[in-house]
C-alpha cells in the first residue's frame, strides 16, 4: 500500500492513482506514523497542514526511511520536507523541489495558499507564489508580456501576504490594469504545483515495495518516545 497525502495541489489525485495507492488528506503531525502502522510500503507527501496544527514532523519521515520505506515529496509541504530530508534518502520530485534545492527559493510561504474544504474539492482562495512565477514565465515565453511588466508583477506578488495573494491584489500592487492581467492568466496560467504533484504520482507508482535499509541509525529521542511510545 502506497499512501499519498494530497489536497489542493491535486484535488483529483484519485484519477492518477493505481490500485496500489491510497489517497489521504494533507498530512499533519502523526499522520505518517499512522500510515506506517497501517502498512504503508511507500509514502508520498504533497500537501501538509500548518499554522493551526502541528505540521508533519521530519522525525516521522526519517523513521519511515530508517525502516526502508521509500518517501517522496513534491509541490508543496512535500517539496519543503524533501529538501530538508534528502540527505537521509527522501526523494524530491519536480521543479519546485529543484528550486528550493538550488537556493532559487528560500521562503516556505512561496508554496502556501488558502483553500476551501475537501468536500468542495479544495477550491483555491489565493494563488501560491510558485504558480504566479510559473505563469509569468509562460507569458514571457509566449510573448504575452514584456520583461519589464513581468518584473513588476513578480515584485508585486512578493509584496502581497500569501493569504491575500490573488491576481487582483497582485495587479493592484503592480499598478497594472486588471483586464490585462486577467487576459495574461487566461492564456498563460501554469499550475506548477499540480504538475509537480502529478510527477510524484508517477514516481511513486514506479517505486519498489521496499527500499534499501538506511545506512544511518534513527535516534529515538525522548520526545519521539513520548509521542509514539508504541514504536
């Protein structure tokens, strides 16, 4: 059983899953451990919760890796954790992971967004910066927008708090006509988070049922033993 934690990055993840995969909602602390207890043979982390709950703990991912369970990350919280845990064997997938690995990105908020509930298909209520950047890049490649205007949009998007970042707010911050920005988005919209999430689904589909055991030892700290005494 391969467990994938995903939500707003790929609301229709079931359409990309095969019969070896189980789709679960965005992960928070403890969810990866529960997946392992349920018999997960591979873990894919795409989306994760934060702010009002404890986010998925690095220690959980390291524990999975120490047991020989492959762990993949992409698109959102998964990309962040993959960068932080790649030295221990976690596999990062996609451009967003690559941008953080190379140092092109540093701020966790670049992947953050507001969204509606799972029952409504996680509708996006804001635009993550990674998708703003990808859309602007596409618009440049298609000669929809010049580099000067692109820079204005990019800088404006970075001035808007992630919860408030909509295309309208970005256009206002850039002092650009909303009609122009709307037309740009209609022609050049690029959902980089979705693309990377689909990439993870493909990567985990090809993952072996078990990975090689880690060549390092997992440190069961007092906090770990307190939180997960059953392990």
